[in-house]
């Protein structure tokens, strides 16, 4: 039976609370499996719950990748009500360094992606055939009464959430399939050329799309589907590092996906490198202004904050591990189909679960 985020959070919290020692994400998942009658929660879900729903409620040990319940204060300007209450600059600097050192690359990238994705409405039921059916239905930007009845019938047959049809309608109102197809085409080869951006802007004018709408869809699709390609630009990696520092200090602007996307305005230039560099420069200046006014931190301190994140190395290392896992999963699935017997199906599912949760003993 599927659990809500709150129920999963309670499971993770109670499992950590009951443990007498720090636990890795895979061990938390395993303990949940044993404690809650075989409920399966992958280590990736456990990490998401910890870093999105329980941030500030645990200590994370970077050396052995373990978590333990222990509330720690976040660095926020609201905690520093008066000049006399501000902690010494040196202590605050070291505290920030310690917090950033404990951030894993995949965590930072995943949180950034989820922020940009938060207003990118799509329909993801978990059933690929049904998802493709919805895409086919909304392709002409409308749902006829016959199509709506058909989708409702299929939703009922497959036991899917009853509000999917409303989501499909919202999906129509929140995007334009024609525009989205062009943007996907631009990103798919991994190269964003000047001619492609010029072409996109021509179609924007021809179809009377607003500049803000096109810019928003461009970056939402880019980050949600082609983040790895975007991160081939070192300035985009720096952009995410600056965002992480801003969020760590509780800077409200940096929690807004709209504000971040506005700084990456594709209408400033037809050169994607120039666009990203300008966006990175804009948020850097805003962050420096905030850090200096509140804590007297300057450019050198900000550089050090980004340096300890070391996002390019950490993210690439995690990506290599994930790619290997995906290859193994694909082989297992192929062998399950090739042999085709219940015993092998059960074996493959158990092996896949252990790989997903990194359970090697």
C-alpha cells in the first residue's frame, strides 16, 4: 500500500530515533523494511525524505555517510536580530564551511532540480502506456468529451488517481506541446547553438508567445530533462553552487524558481554560454551584497564556500555510480524476460531491491 510523504517521514524519523548508532540511508531503508511489515523504501527515497522533509533534524557524517537524530540550528538572518547578537565572523564562517562540506553532490543537484521542477506541471502516473496516451490526447491542446470519457474509463480500469483528468487539463493550460517539442529538439543533441536559439525566438514571435513564458519553459525542460548536458557548462555548475550557498544562508530570493529563471534570460543573447555567465554573475552579485551587508563576508569567503561544495567532482562521481547501476538493472530485466519463470522473476526483483538500497551483506 502506497504511503504519503508524511507517513514515510514518520517511518524514517522513528527508525533513526530508535537506533542507538548512526545509520546509512541503505540501513535505514532495510530497518524500515523489517520494522514496517516488508514496506519497501529505496535509499534514494530515504535521502529525499531526510534532505527535503527533515532538514535540520539530524547530523550527517560525510566520512561514513551516516545520519543520526540531532537538531542543529540553520544559519538565517532572522536569527541575528541585532548587531550585538551576531556571532563572531570567524565562527560563522567555519560553521558554514562545515554545513557545506556535508552536502553531497547529488543532494544539491536533486534539490535544485526539484525547485525548478516545482512549477513544471506534467502528468506522471507511473504507467508509461497511460502517460503516452495522455500526451497523445493533449497534443492538439484540447480534450474532447469523448477523449475525457475514454481517459476516465482507463483511469478506473488501471486503479489510478481520480484527479488525473484534471491534471491533464492543467497540463494543457500550463504549456504548449508545439513549443515544448521545439525546446526538446534544441536540447536533445547536447548542443545549444545560436541558430537554434534564433529559431526558437522566431517561433515565439510567430505564435505570440510571451518572452517570459518561453524563457520559463526553456529552463524548466532543460533542468528537468537535460540537466547533465547543462552541467557541461562550468558556469552552470557555479550557478547551482551559488544557489546552494544562498539557500544555506536562508536568502528568500534563492528559494524562488521564478527569480532564478529570470536571471537566465535567453533573450539577452543567442549564445548559451553568455546567457549562463550573465545569470551566474547576477545571482553572485545579489548573494555578495547580502553576505556583506549581514555578515561582512566578501568575494574570497564566497569563493571558499563554493570551493568546498566541489559540485563538479561530486556530481560526476555520483553520476558514474548511477550509470553502472542502471546498466546492471537493464541486464537483470533482460534476463528475467529471456528466462521467463516465476522463480527467476522473484530472484531478479530481490537482487534489484538490494542494488537500489546498497544492501551487500
